[in-house]
C-alpha cells in the first residue's frame, strides 16, 4: 500500500511536470469543441466554394455531431494518448529508474497498478468531461435528431473502458519489448485490425473495439458481454504485465 | 553479516559467476576488485535482490536470501554504478518519495532527509530539479538514498569511478564515516588505490571466480614480491632475452628508462643481482629495491588466472 | 445562415477553441526557447509548432523535447 500511494503521487507529479495532463486534456477536450464548430461552419464554407444547392445536401444533426466526436476519439485522440503515454513504462525499465525504489522495498505489482489506474482515471475524467462539452455544443448548434444525455454518458463510459484496455495493452507490450515506440505502434496496428474484425458478427461482441461501435450506436442492448470480456482481458493483461515486469526489469 | 557460498549465475550458456564464495564481517568494508566485466555488478545485483541466481546460498544477517523472499533486503541500501532518478523531481522530493515507499511518517522522514542532505553536502541543491545535477551530485544523492532509513548493510557499486577528485574525496570520507557508525559495507571498484584507501578486506574477482579473498595485508604478505628498479645509462634492448633464464627472476617490465625486475626468490636475488648486472656490461645509474604495489599483485593474480 | 455566423452566440462558442490554440502555441514556443530538443533543429520545430497548429504543438511537446 505504501508503494501504491507513493507511486500514485509520483505519477501525478510526473504528469503535471511533463505536461502529460495538458496534452491529454487538449487531445481529448479539444475535439469536443472543434468538431461541432467545424461541422457548423462546413456548409458555409462549401457554399462559398461551390453552389448553394450542394451544401444543403449535407444534413448535420445532434446525433451525427456526437458521432463525429467519437470518430475523432478513436483516431486522432488515440494517437495523442499513445504519444503521451508510450514512454511512461518502458523508460523506467530501460533506464533502470526502478533500482532505487525496488532496492528500498517497493512492490512491483503496486507500481504497475498505480500507473494503470492513474492514467485510466485521468483519461476517463477527461473523456466524460469531453462528452459533456461536446453534447452542449451539439445541442446549442444543431436542433434535429436529439439523443438523450443519459445515452451520451453511456457512450462516454464505453469509450473510457476502451481506453482503459488500450492503456493496459500499451503497458503490457512495453513490458515485453521495453521500447515505447514499438509498443505504441503495435497498439495502433491492433486497433486498426480489430476495427476490421468487429465486422464479423460472430466474434464482434468479444472484441474490445466493439465498445466503440456500441458507443457510436447509442444503444444499451447487449453491451454487457463486451464490457465483461474487455474487463477480463484487462485483468489478464495486467497480471501478465506484472509478471513480465518482475522478470524483465533488472535482467 | 554477509555469507556467500558457491554462488553461480548464468546468462544463457554463459556463466558470469562460477561459484563464488566470500564472507563479510559486521562493521567492516569489503572491496570487490576486478576488471570491467569481471562480474562485480552482477554480484551486487544478486546480493541486493534485483536479479536471480542459479545456484548457491546467500545469507544476509543470518537470514537466507531466497529467490522469492525479500525480507532480508529490508536491511540494505544500494548505490548502483550510475544511479538514475525521476529527474523532474527535486533532490528532497525524491528522498521523500523513497521514504513514502518505506512507509516512514512524513515528519520523521523530513527530519531524516535534512540530516542526510547535510551529510552528503547537497543541502543547497536540495530544492533544485535532479535534471540540473552534475554526475557527482547525482552520486551524492544516490548515497543519501542508499542511506535512507538507516540500513545495516550498504552496497556501493563503483561509487567513485566517474567522479572528480573532490567529490571522490567526499564520498570516501562518507564511506569511512559510515564504517564508524557500525555499518557493513561492500563496495566494488576497478581502481585499486581506492580499495587500498578504505577497504579492510578485499576479494579479487576475475572471470567469474574469486581468486583471492582476505585482508589487504594478507594479500601483500602472501603475494608481495620485491622488485628491483634499475636505470641504465642506455636502455639495453635485448635485456629480456639475456635475463630470461635466470631462475630467481619472475618477470621483467620496461617502463621509460626503468627496467623492473620481479623477483621470486629474494635470498638468491640479493646474492646474485650485482653479478648478473655486471654480466650485461652496461653502465647502471641506479638500483633500487621496492615492495610491489597492490596493482602489481592484482595484475599478476589475474594473469595467473588466465593460464588456469 | 450567414447572419447566424455573426451571431455573438457563435463567437462565444468559438472563443474557448481560440484560447486553447493560442495558449498552446505560446506555451510550446516558450518550452522551445528553454528546453533542449531532439531529432530536428530548433527552427524546424518552430515551423512545426506554428504551421502544425495544435497537432504540431502536441508532437513537439511529446517527442521533440529532451526529457533528461
């Protein structure tokens, strides 16, 4: 418990001093504001470029504005999150920063758990905050096809769980390869591959990426299978990360 | 205090440590000597519980250091060769962070950190970020970290190898101070004069084996051989061949103008050195006898080890 | 539609975006002037920060700076 508390505080200090909070905040919140505004301005821009009739074909409503934010969350934002977090675990292994804490009795499992929970909670807070802002903008700028705020919050929770999985996957791959860039690239590849696999109906509900599809459709039907399987993957990957960490850190 | 018996460590098929054994008494300084790559850091990392070992037994303070039990390690402090920190923290923040890991209450930790920073002469830089520290300052901070929570046993891996003379002097004084306070210290170095300066006992580690372990004095008694340093008017180039088959000469080394003759039988040497020299028929400027240094002994032992 | 654009309501909505963009750019340039950089010379990073807008700033802040 001592190690967990010490490392939680250390992660907070690190994220503050290395501007990780700032980067995550911008990477997540920015598009919540930017997307609806761009969508609002798009017809105007098009109108001045092409003739007016075409612009009126683009129909943007509240639902599609939020969906556009979800799209950005699993594209640009994912990139920014990976860029920001990729060095977090591998740096500690490769530059032997753990020797002092470990030789003074730090518990490696607590270090890994503190790291994962810190980033998961931070990103979840930003994502929920992002969805609230995005919803506000969407409702203010557009009028048709309204969706309930409750459903937007559920989408926020689903995306948060997906990010929780991404963080653990990144940590797991970092603990194997000890190179942050490589781990981040692999996460990105798996993300893209699973975006394709999710189209196969039979396995879709066991694929983490399905969380994004569910968030995008604003349904609450059949979401539990996916949530539970992702949480199961998270637990397994965390345990494997801890195991790798113990075996690889000083060898 | 520390007992190591038949310790073996393999990386794949390569045996880094081939069954080393040594013992360190409480309140003494033991120096692990060896060339780079001899296995010093590996030994340190095993004794501090950082890495596993393949075979052998280790007892720290009477308790066995098992692969999975880290209990005996609560008594140790370790300063690795190039200490790394979270450099966005300040020196005192880092010490506070380590205190938290050990569960020392805030007020007590604050007090101890102040004391330690004073001891390692880092008070002025205590509130500066570690990324601005010089190599010597990092070493001092590392020493403070190792000393935190008053461990009984302290491991120092090459504590002075990258330091300027002044920081080196400081670190040595602190090591001697620690000994005064009853600490048991294991330090590794490849600088022999350093070992001679502070160590009570030394172990010479070469190619994964301990080829000597004991007091420096014993080492010298056992292996000290007299050396004749001779300065000739003109340096004879074929002197090695000429003296090659003289029985009491162990080795000949030529450095600048001086020819050093290593003796293995001092009585014979005393009787015959002058006659051998006169046979050469070259004017001699000076002839001096001296004891060999730790460095000479070290080189000879390591050389012997090569033929085994 | 056009008259809606000049609506102060819309300006109020765009303002946070503008502040984030400006603040991040100023902050990145400040860090660029103080920190050591990696991979590219400083002038190249400056171009990335200014013309890469928000993404340029983020790339500079995440991989462009020497941490130690």
